[in-house]
């Protein structure tokens, strides 16, 4: 079995369990506003903690603000050892689109707003949600470095970046994580995963289950799931856990039963033959 804990780099880096929870889907449809059953969402978040998850990923853009609000309502004061990661740098206008805004002044304001919603004085892990083509990338990263110097951010992470951007950011402030899209059907960020593996920083694959097409009958994941007597989605998550000790999947859901199924992936051991069938060439 792969190691099921990850310790963030740096002095006194916290240790988390390697199956986190992505809190995007606790919001309403299209990641907008409150869900139809807010108390059900809060119960889901409490169940996340009961099941031993100690890493929750969210963003101010989810709702916007709704996911952070529900997390605080359900879990504050937070259990000892719980790491809440959030992101800034994307706006959600009334048309419900997603628009980058990584101007330094906006990131400062966004971070302070997240602190208030989460009811904390320092964000454990604050991530740039996405580079903004209208802003110098270095300027956005310098803004995160200032937030860290101000004590409003404990650790800095990136999302939706290239290897080159990761290296630019590392020259400005210590980077402990990268969150890019990655799953069995989309391995376009394999080079970024390999870089994280070399550097010992967390790789947080978003959309880790990918499309349902992956688990249709006849796919490798579906076949292996049948052989092991588990769900295809569990195989997809177990594959991620086996790829590298720095991978921390953050599957999200709005259903407790699905949450429990996802966490069952930590108990699945995949052989070298299984990994070869699924595809394990990402790290060279």
C-alpha cells in the first residue's frame, strides 16, 4: 500500500491524510449560491471530519463565498490538525462565469474576505486560483508573498500552472502545492506532477474522477474494479494515490454515500500489473 500521509515541505510543515475533500460541490447548481439543502451540506462537511479527512480545499469563487461560509458554519472551531486550503484570483460575475483577477490589490482583498468567512486569522494554505493574462505573474506571486509576510497566510500554493510558472513562483516565495486538473483520462499536466514529485511538494489533482466515460464497461478501470469487487471511481482514486507519494486527491461530492465510497479508495492496493494496465508512465 502507498503511504497515506503527506507532510508539507518547510519548517514545521503540517501532515495530512492523502485523501482530502474538495468543497466545490457543497454549493448550489453551477457552483452558485446556497444548495437546496444547506443543513445537508453542513452534515456532509461534518461527516468529512468524522471519517478522518483533515484537508479541505475550497475557494472564494465557489458560491461565490458560499463554500467557505458553509465550512465555517459546519466546522468552526476547527478540529486540531485540520488544514483548510482556499484560493483567490477568480471572480464570479452575475452571469455565473469564471473570470481571472489576480491583481495584487484584489488578492489582498480576497484573502481578507476569506479570512472573515472562514472565521480564522491565518489561512493554512492560500492558492492562486489561476494566472491572469492581464497581470504579470510575478506580481501576483509577490502579493501572495506579502500575505505570508503579514501572517495572513501560512503556506502558499498555485493552481492551473505550468512547470515554468512554478519555477518563477518558487524564486519569489516557497511553494508547497500545485493544484492542476489530472485524472485517468486527462494527464496533460504530467510534467507538472513530475516536477512536484521531484521537489516534494503536494500535487492536488482537481477533477480526479474525470468523466464518467472512464468508468464505462470495457475500460481498464471498470475491468479492474470488477476484478477487485470495488467501484470504478475507487480504482481511479487509488491509481492517483499509487502514482506518487506527493499526490493528494481532493474528490468532491454533495452526497455522504459518495463521500464514503471515495474514501474507500485508500484501502485498495493496486499491483504493478494493475498500474501498467491503467497507465503509470507519468513520472518517467
